[in-house]
C-alpha cells in the first residue's frame, strides 16, 4: 500500500467513524467506554446486547465468536467487540516472567514472547492484551516487580518498546497481532513501604527522568492503549489526573490511542477520598481523560446511565468513543470479527516450546561459582533436595489456568542426565518447619558426590497484592542450605523466585548459586542444561539484590549525596580508575550509610558470571568534544570497545555503556545506563562493538518539566558491568 493509499484509507475510516458517532445515542456512546467480565456466556451476551464495547475473553474461540455475532447482529449499530485478556508472558506457551526476560539483556527475548503470545491469543479471539508493564521497579518488597523489567529506566524503555512492536506486528489487522496496553501509568512501582496500591509522591524531575520515560518510549513505538495506575501522584489519583492523562499523555506526547482504567480503579476514587460516590468518580475520571472504564460501571442495575451530558462534556465522551472505534477498525473487526475455531491454538507447538526454552536459557543468572558448576553429564551420585525439587510451580504469576503446565526440575534432570545416580528429596516445605525432612536431607547429602538445593518463593506470593516485608527465603529453606553446607559435600543452590531476595544468611556458605527466577514452561529444562554445562549462562541481574530488607530501595543509579560513604572516582584527575566507586571512607561516621550493614547491595545491577571469561580493551570515542548546538541537531558521539572471549568455552557477554554528568544544575545519578548489547563469542574470538550516544542520552528533565542538556564534562564507561575499569571523558561545549 502506498502512502497516498494509506492516507485515503484512513480518511475513509474517519468518515465512517464520524457517521457512526453522529447516529449513536448518549447511552450507546457510554457503552463503548467500558470493559467487564462475566464468567457465564449468557450473562456476557446480555452485556453485549446492552451495548458494552469490550469484554474479557470467554476462554475459547467459539464463545468469542458468539459474543461477536451478538454484537454485530443484535445491537443497533453492529459495532464489534474488543476482547481483552492479561497475556503477560504467554498464552498457551508460557515464557519466562518479564523480570526474568530482562535478565537476558536481549530485547528479542521479550519480542519473541510477545509474537508467540499474540499469535496464540488472537487465534482464540483475543485482540487486546494488558501488557507490557514498564513500571521501573526499585523496591523488591513490591510483588509486581516480577511483571516488569527491573530497576533501570533504559532497560524498561527498550524491552517495553520491543514488546509493544511485537504484540502489534506490522498491522493490527493481521491474524497474529493484538493491541498492546502499556501499564501502569504512572509511578505505581514506587509505593511507600513497597506496599501495593500505596501512596506515591515524587518530584517532577524524578517522575520524568525515571518513571515516565519507558511510557514515552512505548508510545513512540506505537502502543495502542495505556492503562492508568491505582496510585496517587502528588496527592491526585491517576484515574482522575487530567495533568497526566490529558495534558501530558495525550497533548504533550500526542498519544492517539485509548486510556483504560485498571480493575475498579474508578470505583477506588471513592476510597481515595476524592469522589463522593460512583457517579462523581465516573465524572472525574472521564473528564480527566480516561477513555475506557474497567468494571462495567457506566450503568446502574436498572440499565440507566450514571452520567449525563450535564456531567461530562459530550465532546470529551465522543473523543473517547472515537479512540475506541479507531482501534476496532485498525484490528479489522468491522470487516471480520470472527476467528476460525478449527485454527485456535489450544496447546504449545514444538516450535513455540523451543523458543520458550531458548528464552529461559538466556534468562538464567549465575550469581556465584567456585568451580562447582558445571556438573557435566558424567556418572555421579547427585542429590536434588528442596521444595522446588519436584515442584511444577515454574510458570510464574499472571498465568491463566488453561496454560500448559511445566514439569519439575527432577523430571528435567532425569531426562538431561540419564547416567546420574539421582536421589530426590523434599528437604523442606515452602513455609512450615519439619525437622524430619531436614534430618533426612542432612544424612543423604553426606553420602552423595554433589548436592543441588532447589529453593525459592512460590509464584503465589509474587505479583499483584503480594508485597513482602521480609525478603528472605520463606520457611526453613535457609536452614536447609546451611544443613547441606555443614556436611562438606560440594553443592549448588538454585533459586526460583519472582523478586530479588536477601541471601545474606547463607550466601557465604554456598559455593555456587544460580538465579532461576520463574522461567515458564521450559524453565526446568533450561536449568538442567545450565547445571550440566550444555548451556553457558549469560544473564545479568536487572535488579540489585539487597543485603537486608531494611536496605531497600537499593539501586545502582542513585545520587551521590553530599556525604557519600564511597566517593565516585573521577576519570582524568589522577584518581585510580577502579570503576564506579573510589576508595571508601566508611570509618567516617557522618556519611550516608547503615551502621550495621556493608556498603552496596549483595549483588548489583548487571551482575552475572559465566563458565568462560571475557576481557575488554581499546575504548575509543569518535571525538572528545561536541558543541551543544550540534548535539541538538542530531550529532552523535561514537564509541567503540573491543571485547574478547579469553576462556575455553563459547559464551554470551553483556556489554553496558554508562554515562555520568560530572556537574549539573540538578544532582545526577552516579551512573546512568544508556546502551547495552549481548554478544555471542566463541572461545578465543574477539569483536569490536560500536555504540552511539546523542541528545537524549546526555540530558535530563528538570523540575519545570523541561528537557535540558547542559554544557560540561561527561564520563563514559563501557564494559561488562558496573565495575568496568574502562572510561573516557567527553565534553559538551556551550
């Protein structure tokens, strides 16, 4: 299709939409602005006959077709339905959780998940997913960290945009495309105390520099819908925040899609104390810019509309209807709302399983290793012990009940290592103490060549409404690790979890630790292949692991403060170049630190080991200076660096590029990630990597809401993590 043909098509669609709106009654318009769920098909059909514009998926293609038939044939204007579902990290084929995907530092992992998910979901009639979540998450007490891409703004921006593009494909009308919904707008991930749904209060610069940027990237990538968050920002609930929903999202950013509320988020305005009743809550939210209410509250039990043209400007309502109808046209629903039930994907295909396994393999992070791993496939006596030894709880949170189940780690090891003499014991419950299980595990460990301790937190205590005040392994799992350590038998710990955990109580006793997250359908197989060495782990942490629950939030891109416990090294000034931090001054009482805790996290952002080794060298900048005006006019700073695999195994290396603004009008982070890439290198192979930094990489948003790049010196660091010793100084000239 040529550009002119596309313009003519869009103009024709607009004519159809305007004609339709002109013929709709007030009540019919309001009906298009809500989504609701009814578990019984007949009840859902009644909703459609009453004029609702969107429903939750009724769980199969035939039922969805019936609802679409009712919408087309039994309603005054025959408007088809948006059909929504939380397809967060898989539909039938479950991929690693989003936090685990971020560990890959390969956005193609997230894109592959989204493509497979969209194809499977659309085959059953789903045309709208409430994903991806791009809430920058710095507090692991908050259970929903598992649904996003970690603590870094840039990682969330890159992964979120990749997922948006993959869900929506080249055309929303394609049979493998669905609407994306980027959520939760905005700052939902920074509640006080890490407690879900709690108050959020942020400065303008923190809101824009950290939490808004991933949403801006998703909108730029073409996100069709955005979901408002439950929380307040500066005292105003987002569901009724016109400054965020209309002034910023729609007007400043030019967002042309639809804004949907979260479940009963409009109703929650009453408990927030900003609305007197449901009618008032609806009036405020629609007036503020919300386009679709989630819950089906636009009408009362008698079918009467709760809003009248006297409550909300009719032009605002028509704008919302227009946005919804455009999405339905883009999906091709007016032409073909039905799907072929015979083609519905009801179980994972072999190809999808293979893609899910590759994603899981890329998402594993080796936290610690004294040489215990890899174990190899040779004949040996291996004890697999722990509550995750035979558990099939690997899919993670936000998985529908119809998703294909995973097997257990025990099953995967039996398949992967037929020559092992494998013993499997429970060792501990997830929560309840059991002395007998511990005694059995201790005795067995002493008589084996090596022990694999499989521990973690069940997926049921991750995700929404799953905040935790204690980030240690639940139950007696830490005791199990220490009991095994006491036998002297070599062992490795494998952790399955949905958030960073506190490991201080046992980490020093563990020779080897593998972070396995909740890796989805093929997670156990991926873990087995990494344990044996068939796969070399290359993942990195997208969130810092704290030393204590009292240390959170802890994140790498903090400000230096006026009294830092460790002073940031400055390149080119005679200070020994040791990476992020210079010599500590922890003996100085009047510095920013805890008296009872070592400095820094247990494991920082970007940490991850390999079965091979990598070396860097030859960092070069394309220039040492650029005028501010040239930078504004899209001039860029080129950076090259050499990386080599100097070990005896093939492996993946993640390379990071960090920036530090030495002096600015607002205090800046000690480091800020601006680029990353994952590179597969054969043993002995070397490669030159190229990066470009520009206007958006060197500036920040100020408290007036303006983006500025200030003249001065910038430190550029590149390498395999925060402790990279390679850096250079670059100057922006005023």
